[in-house]
């Protein structure tokens, strides 16, 4: 949910984000941009792969975070950017 909400909030058109259930076609790993260094383990269920993903279904009716919670996350991201710490690990 976080990714969809942040993408929508940071996007220019303001449309709601979408969440898809996907199936990997090859190896995948925990996404280091949100796991281990920032959160222990993988509580967000965030992964990445260099291989294609097959969309199984769109997840509909997910409950959004409260506006103040989303605002707090956006403020945290802005602070990281200000500090030059908004690094994406490849």
C-alpha cells in the first residue's frame, strides 16, 4: 500500500495508485531500499527482480493510510532528500 500511496502523492496527476499481485518468472530478492537497513527483515513484503513479473490480479478495495500518516511519510522522504540521503540502491 505504501508504494501505491506514495507514487500517487508524488505523481503529477494525483490519480490513485494501484496494487498488483504478481508472480515472478525468475529469481527475486528482498528490496534493500525498504528492508534490512531501514526495516529489519521484510515486513513490507517488498521484493525486486531483474526478470519479468506476471500480473496475477489487481488488488482492489485496499484501505488507505490516514492522511496524517501519509503526510508523515512524505515529510520523512522530504527530509531524506534534503539531507542527500534519498538513495536508491540498484
